[in-house]
C-alpha cells in the first residue's frame, strides 16, 4: 500500500478555508510552493459550517499548481466521498465518525486512484482504528474541533499523536499522520516531535506577510524536530 508521502518527510498543506474566495486563483498561486492544497468540505450537518462541494473542487483542481487534499467533514461519507475522487482530488479523507463501512469505503476510493485518509475528531479514540490502520494512507488527527478556522491548538492531542505514531511504527506501516487545527510556528515543532509528518495550516499561512516564506519556515521547523 503506497502512502501519499514518505513518513520520513515533512509536508505542508495550506488550508484554503482562510483564503479569499473572491480571488481564489491568486490565493492558490500564493501557496504554490506547498506540497498540497487542503480543501475543507463542510455540509452544515456533520459540522456547523457550510463551504462547498464537488464543483468547487473541480475548479480548484484545474487551477491549482499543486495536488488537492480533500478533507470531508460531511455526513454519509460512504455515499458522498467517491464523488470527490471523481472531481480530481489527489487524496480524499473522510471522518471515521461519518462512515458506516470505512474499510469498504477506503478500498472503493483507492480503486479510483486516490490516496485515502481517515480523520478523527479530538474526542474520538484511535485505539479501535489501529487494527485496520494499514487500510489507509493517512491518519488525520484533528487538533481543534472541526468546523471553523482560526481555533487554538489543543495540546491534549499530542499524546494521541504519539500513540498513533508508535502503533504505526510498531506495525512497520507507511502511514502518514496529518494534523489539522492551530498549526503554526508555535505548535508545529511539538506536532513533529510527537510523530506527525503532514501539517495543515490555514491562518498561519494566509495571514503571513509572505505565504511562501511561511510555508518554508514551517517545513524547516517540522524537519528539524522530526520524531525518531
């Protein structure tokens, strides 16, 4: 099973949740040095916010210089998730809490030639997932409550990241750990030390004076604090 990225590398995925949607082309150009663009799909049911759907993802895929990483914060992931693979996303992550048959869904998505991620809310334990974690390319651990950008990082998620990385390493699997929520220069080091290797950052990048410089700084901080 091929992971989206080597677990030895460190990758930055800017979230366009913090972008100016009236000028999305320019906003995508700002982050062209990142590894992927993180697109948050919200349905106002699974989370109390509404963003956009497959048609917007198709437009972003056409316009973006880097791959699209779709994070589905939606109900009925079993039925809805495949459409985002068909829209051109390079990776599709669905929430465990929203899937009835997560292993079947992961295999269905992989047959559409996308990398597959599974996401957990902060209060959802990782332990029930560990026996089947090899079915996925990436584990997304939310470090804020999903639904809104600009929230403060939850320090209490660091032990969860460590447990996940330890279990993945013990099983000799190539599964990336992505963290999403409150990632910045102040928090990325601790996430990397705990075992994360894919970092979603929204406001930290889009509120920076130079997005490319911020991406570079975040990547370097993560690289120098990688868990061993």
